[in-house]
């Protein structure tokens, strides 16, 4: 059962994110929350994934670990737990110097991010 404090989240039951923590920050201001995700969080994660992709392509394990770790936390903070999990697996693999599954895990992380971006775009269209 949804608590009264979380009652404003029923409009986001289709979200590919767990929005509880963001609800704690933004309260019932769904527009501010969506703007934060669209204009700040998702572009930051996209940029970080570009950096991670470059580090992976260069086989720069140290940089890739730093990027994966930072992105793992950033994704978790906005409730993008699927993205965070994939990045956590990348980070764990790289800490063991095991590059075998890193490319496929990167594809999974980017696919989850794309799902979040599409969901946000659809929400923005329905509000406009």
C-alpha cells in the first residue's frame, strides 16, 4: 500500500526509475523533478557514458573504473537502478581486470538509459 506521503507518485508508476528519493527532495513538484531529470541528471549520465566508452575503447582500466564508479552512484541517486547495476558489474569486472563482459554490460547500461530518456520524452509530451 502506498503511503500518503508517496501518494503523488501514482502518476509515475510506469517510470523506469524508482522515484522515492527524488520525491523526498522535490515533494509534489513533479515538474521540477522531471526538469531535473531531463536537463541535469540524464545529460550528465550520457556524458559520463561517453567518457566510459572512450576509456573502454582505450583499454584504460583505471579511468574506466573511475567513470563506472561515479556513474554507478549517479544512477542510483536518481533511482535508475538498472543502469546502476550494469555499471556496478562493469566496475566489478574491471577491478578484477576481467574485460570479457564489459562491452555487453556497457550496451545494457546504455539501453537502460535510452529507456529512461524515452520515458522522460513521452512524459514531457503528455504534459505539453
